[in-house]
């Protein structure tokens, strides 16, 4: 029996398998609004066989986007455009598929080129914008120096997360995830590498968690109980003076106390050119520690490409759910192949069921090897 294809309860929802599509920025939005690119992508995600689909990092403010092409949820126009995508994806999704959104603020990593242009900071003639962070320290050499946020700016940003959560609820997402990893604003407040404040928003571990937890509480207050609520967080900064798995356990425990249903444990990216991650499932040990010590449903991602690796991770290595990013792009029906390899029958929409079960006499499809 496959564990990968067994159901998982994530707070108030149940998903029929443990495969998630990790959030992936597409740099294809128009002033934060989803386009036809997102329409095809998310419809395909819905048909992929992954029971959990998390949409890309979505800016809670215009300035909180990474690039001019990033998705946002800060205006009625953004909300409308995303509604069209979600509605269409639901119409074709495999039974039981749940859709989530990742709410984010890019902090000092905002105002950059789209990734196929190198992801570096926007130059003077490229409509750059003012970036913000806990402290006025750039992400790397030649990056924008962010403004250290004033109290009122911090409070307005907390409110923006709440407002975006409200929009996500109105859109009908099943899952809402806040992005507290990968060197973006919430992570910047949490990590001692980027937060050098001496006021109530910085200092010891408790104070560095104040902003992430303020965001978490404000978002949670807007999300009704039937929606699974979680956060993506950092298992390690890979730096001697950075966050460790113990910090992740503490953060996850605080989130759980505040009614959070799950976390996704990732790592790295608090500074430019940090230690490159390597190895299949490189975040798995930290994720397993968080799950064990914080007692919360835990997902992880990182170089998981083979169905049997995924099966082994959820069956024996102490995490509840795996997410795939690049493997999904490589094979948009990764979930179908995984089911086939693990000897599982996927629940398909009736339009597909008939042709894939060979109900056309005399016309047996043989796939070239
Ligand atoms: C094109 C691309 C865009 C990404 N965008 C996001 C994002 O919006 N939010 C996020 O948390 N992680 C993002 N990531 C990281 C992935 O979610 C994932 O954690 C990482 O790629 C490792 O998984 P993989 O080895 O299966 O690709 C992105 C990765 C890729 C390849």
C-alpha cells in the first residue's frame, strides 16, 4: 500500500494524497494580475495528480512583489483576475484537489528583474522601487539598500497580510500559506543575519519572531476555520550566525498555538550566494524534527524527483507531505506517473476515465518505451 497515495488531514481539510505542487513564481503577471499564463498553468496543476496545489508567492502589497511580473493580491483587479484562474482550475481538477495561495512580501529582495533576466536588482531606468526590511542591510553586493521599517510601516504591512488573506478567503482558496522563508520580509525579521534592530521588533529570538507572529495572527483572524492555514518557514540559514532547526521548531510551535494547521519546512536564501543545498530531500531531516517536536502537519520540498523517493520520505522519514517544484515543470502529469509506478489507480474525471481504462474495444494504446 502506498503512503504517498494515502489521505492526509491538514487541519479542517483532507487531501487524497501527499503530493503537493510547491509554489513557483512565474513572473508573468500584469500589475499583480494573473494572466492567461497562470490560467493554463494552474489548470494543468489541477490535472497533475498532486492533491495539493499552492500558487506562487503573491505580494500583499504592490511594493511587496519581487518583480514587476509577480502576482499580487492587493487590488480588486488582482482579486478578479485570480478568481478567473481558480474557477477554471477547479472545473478541470482531479477529484479532491485542494488549491492554496502563498501570501508574501519580498522585503529587501523586492524590485528585481524577472528571473530569466537574472533576478538581480532593477536599475535606474527600469522603474525600481523603494525596498524595505527590518534593517538597512542589502541582500548582497550591488543590491538595493532597503529602508529600515518604521513602526507604522510595520503595522501597515501586518494589515496588508490580513487584507490579502481576506481576499484569498473571498476567492475560495482551500489553503492559505504565509511565506516566512527564502529571505523575504518575514524571514528577514526572524533571522539574526538580517535583523539587527534593537527595538521591540529585533534582538533575541522572541523579539525577532514578533513580526512574523503578528502577521500570522492578523492573517489567521481573517481566515475561517474551514480553510487550512499554514506557513513556509526556514529549517536552516546554513550560516554559523543564522537560524537553525531549533528556531524552526519554536516558530512552528508558536504558529500551532495560534491555530495554524501546517508548516512547510524549506531553507536558505537569507543572503546572496549562501551555501547551495544538495541531495535528494535535503530539507527532510529539519522538517522531520519540526514535525516531531512541534507536533504539526509538515510538508517539505527539495530535489524530490522520483516517485519512489517521495514514497520513502513520507513512509519512513517523518514528514507528512512532499512538494515538488521542478519535477512538476519537467512532467506536468508527475502525479499520474507516480501512481502508475506505485501501482495506484488515480481518481480521474469521467472524460478521462473512459479513454484511459481502455473502454474502446480494439484500440489499446501502447506507450512507446
Ligand atoms: C521557478 C521557481 C519559482 C519558485 N518560486 C517560489 C515561490 O514563489 N515561493 C516559494 O516558497 N518557493 C519558490 N520556489 C522554490 C520551490 O517552491 C521549491 O522549494 C524548490 O524549487 C525546491 O524544490 P524542487 O527541488 O522540487 O524544485 C521556486 C522554485 C522555482 C524553481
